[in-house]
């Protein structure tokens, strides 16, 4: 439906969950996914960037708000308030 294969989903999920939305270098992403860094850069990233799921920044790769919506999450990547605040 959206053109994402399993590796695309794993890569995006790692950005959102494992790295908590922080910018990630390709080497760290490579280790987390067990995939060669060159393969990530040449095979997976071009499609994800073109489709608007991923951005490359000087600090590293980040998931876009489209990625967060894909996973049913709030695209606001800022700190979330605690459910039960003790104040």
C-alpha cells in the first residue's frame, strides 16, 4: 500500500523507538539493523527520503512526521508529559 518493505519498516522503527527520534549516524543504524552501511545508504535511504519518511541532516538520519504518523504516533518528537504527574 505505501511501498515499504520489511527492512524499510525496521529502519524507520529503529529511528523512532531504539534511537528515540534523535539523529543517528549510518554506522550506528547499520549496527542496530545488522545491515551493511553502504546498503542502507544506497538501497534503502533513497526511497525513504524520496517518499518523505527519512531526512539526512548534518547530525544524522531522522524520521519525519510522516514516519511517526505511519506508526500511529504523535509526530511531535519533543518530551511527552508523564501520564501520572506527582505535582
